[in-house]
């Protein structure tokens, strides 16, 4: 390369650092080093690896703090949720494990939608996943005497309530949608 042409990327053409990718890259390098140290049995790393969900929560908090758009807020909230779920499930907080904590996901999806609706969502879109998540938790833990075999009609009732709300216009329509469910195109 001819040194008179200067660097390949000039100062003005460089992008600002992507802190989310930087953080994930560092996490993967550190995690890989820990796994390699564990493989060669240079030190005991199993207990350390159990705490890796805290790194995911930290990345989520960092992403949330740096968020410049609603999509980035949602991304940070999802990272926090994944990390908290992994931590709770690994350490069996409140009797939760991977076997019985899965109803957290529809409930959390509703909470994320409630806190940071996407472009085509309203806060009303959070009602359905929150209700389903609560219903699933009630079934898994037997709250209110619910059992899978007898409580499935609750799902039918919740679906009916949602449709009645939409039919009465109590749920705002998504912007940018026509009655057919297809995207409206402006000319």
C-alpha cells in the first residue's frame, strides 16, 4: 500500500463503537477462557459459570442505559429477563427451576410489551401474554386449585374476553394496519 494515501479508514468514516457488540465480544472471550481453563483442569470453574447470568443481566442493564430507540429498550429488557430467568432457575429461587419457570416467558413478553411497545403494538397487546403467563403459572403451581385437566376453559374465556374487547372497540387498533390485516401502503 502506498503510504501517501493514508489509512484505509479515515477518522471521519469510522462508525461510533457499538457497545452492545463490544460487551458481547468481551463476554464470549472471558467465557471461552474460563471454559478452556476448566477443560485443562487448571482451576475449578463450575461455580463461576453458575453466575454467568449476572453478566447477561449486566449487559441488559448497560444496553438499557445506552438505548437510543424503543427497539434498543426492548432488547435491553429482554437481556435482563433472560439473565434473571437463568439465575432464578439455576439457583432455584422461590422453588423455581427450568422445569416449572417456563410460564415466565409469556408473562415477561407481556410486561416488555407493556413497558416498551414495538412499532406495531399498543399497550393493550400486553394483556393477552400476561393473562396466559399468569394462567400457566396458576396451573403449574396449582394456584386457585387449577389443574391442566380442568382449567383449559379459562383459556377459552380469556380468548373470548379479548375478542369482545376488540369487538367493542375497547382495544385501540394498531397504527399502519388496515381492516384486512395487511400493511397500508401510502402513495
